[in-house]
């Protein structure tokens, strides 16, 4: 099974290179949203492949790890705004990947979303970014498990970036459920 190949990653980078992004045109940022959504959809398909016994959990984790390596490479678009937005979405993608990892490992928090978010923000405030990231990823695992993510008012910061990834997972899952419902009607 192919998951998120380097070719797929490079395709998105190529698309971003060709698109004009302007600070005064938020619509021009949509390509970045589509990039994050594409990765979230790929993660959902990976989970489905495990559920349908098309691949083992071990293989899924290997594929996920391989895909994460794409996002560790440095990319310079020759455009400060594109570079800034790309760094922002990379954090969202990292949160999606770690959430998927926790889901596949069966690592779920018993705490509710509000408690987890409060904990993540507090850890960020104290400078413990690694723990804050893990906490947000646990929120994502709960979303992948089927729990409804409430809306939050989150202060600007790295936790907000990671939470964007979790919110993308929630939206993509809702759309997938609607599509599934429509196709079975």
C-alpha cells in the first residue's frame, strides 16, 4: 500500500511554488489548506486500511513514519510569505501524524477536550513544547476515535497551530461520514 509518498509530497510543493500567495488575499492561502486536508485524508485511509486488515498496524506505523520524514526536509519557496505559511502548516501536519500514531497505538486520554487544551496551553506557557504537542496529539487521537471536537477560543501560539491540524481531522472525518451516508442512501 502506498501512503504518503515523497512524490505526493513533492507534487504539493510544486503546486505551492506555482500559486501566487498574497497577504491581502486570504483565498490565495487555500492551497495550504488543501495540502493539510490531503494529509489528513491520507491518514484516515491508512487507519481504514488497518481496520479492513489490508495492512498491519506495524506496517501502518512504518508508513506513517516514512511520510513524516518528508516534512522534516527544509523547503524554501523563495517567498517569505509562502515560507511562513508552510512552516505554520507543517506544525498542523505534525499534529495530524502524531494523532494518527496515538490512534493506531490505542493511546487515548480519559481527560476531556477542555482539560487537555487547558493542559496544553499551560505547558506551552511554561515552555514545555514537547509535552504541549503530545497533549494536543492526544486530542487528535480522541477525534479519530470518534469523539466530537468542541469549538475553542485558543490564544495565538504553537498550540493553536497544532490544534488547526486536529480541527482539520475533525472536518475531514465529518465530510467522510456525510459522503458515506450519501453513498449508502
